[in-house]
């Protein structure tokens, strides 16, 4: 059995950033089911939305988000994320992420995406997720207090309910003690004990046959949490990115939302546009609106 202060399952942006923020005074283990950079975060293209200039406001960002969320947003979470967006981006810049600057080097270049009323998308060319992922994973590898286990799959959480073989309701004191981890190179399951276990395992987009989500997004972290007694909510919210290039004989791939943000138009085979018939925001409507419009036209 291995012992750590913090066990983080998942090596995307959430897992990497948490590891770096806690490792200065904690012994951390970071588990990745494949290579450390084989994550949904690495696939992200367009950029990160945050209020970064004087022409924009947090209030406008909040309103844009609430509108795009069609009344389903948690207002408190929306406010928190919008207010802390600038601070989060500044932390990434401190870590060395090379966001694209204006040609005159006067500041960072901001672009626009669907659902946003202002230019507030900071980006690294059109591979923002990759730039962030590579920068943070390099720092994680170099940190003396972080142990990285690549090609290790979390099998299940270890809880007091399972250890004692007694039935404990989810509302009772059912503590997490660590996790069982499968070492893919040896086929053996190892036990990792930790004072704090964090699931940063991403979503479950690959439960659908057609998706722009990567193959690692299989929802096993969500399932482990449920088996341990955690409440699971909002499972109906799976992102179907609208501008996915479909090919009948090849794997589909994503065309960045920045294309629409910078004036790209969606057209039918006869060359006519169709988004004006579906939404007054046209190609800059939120993703779910554009995705439904494309599906309707097809």
C-alpha cells in the first residue's frame, strides 16, 4: 500500500492545477488512465472566457452566461466563476502559459465566441487547451512532492463502508480512504491510501457513439462517486459541439468555435445560410442552439 496526503484521479486541467496548488506542503499522487496529456483539456481549442479589459464587465459576463444557460444555470456558481475568471487566467500566465498577444505586443489578443456579447476569449493560437496542458503537466512532472502514475486506471474508491462491510447510508459518516488503482503495465491492482481523494475525472461524453469528446471521457469517475454514496446530478448535460465536421468514412473532428466567433458562416449545400432562420444571434448563438439547428437542417 502507498500512502499520500492527497490522491488526485485525473490529469486534465482540474487535476493538474490542484496538484500544483497543494504540493508545496502536501505529498500528492496524480493518477492518469493514459498518458498525462491524454485528456479532454488537451483537446480544447478556442480559449478561456474571462473579463480581461475595461470595455467588458463581470456583470455582462454573468448575464451572457445566464442567457446561454436558458434558465438552467446555478446563479451563485455563475457569479463565482465569472468573478474569479481573471484571477484564474493570471495564475495560468504566472505558470508560463503562452497566450497569444496582439501584433503590437500591447496586450493579449481576445477573440469572441457564440453566446458572448464581448471579446473576452483569451487563447493560445487555436490550441489553447494543449498549451495549458503541456505547461502545467511539465511543472507537475518536475515537482518533487508530486508522484505521477500514468497508464493507471482507478477501479474504485475505498470507503469506510466497504472496509467495515457494514451498510452505511450516504448521509452517514462514510469517509473515503483512498482508491484501488489498476497498473495497466503489470495488470495488478495497487492500493493507494490518502487523507484526501479528489475525483477530477471529467465527463461521460463517450457514452454516445457520435461525439467530439475524447475516448477517455467514459464517466468512470462519476460511477465511482455514485458507488461510494455521492449524489450525482446534471447528468443530462453532455456537450455536443455544433461545428463537428462529419465524414461517413473517417473519424469526425472539431472545427473550433473561434471560426464562428470571427465571422464564419454556416451554409447549406446550395450555399444559403440557415442560422438567421433559427435565432436572431445567427452564427453567434450558444452552442446548444447551433447544434439543434444543424441537426434540424440535416
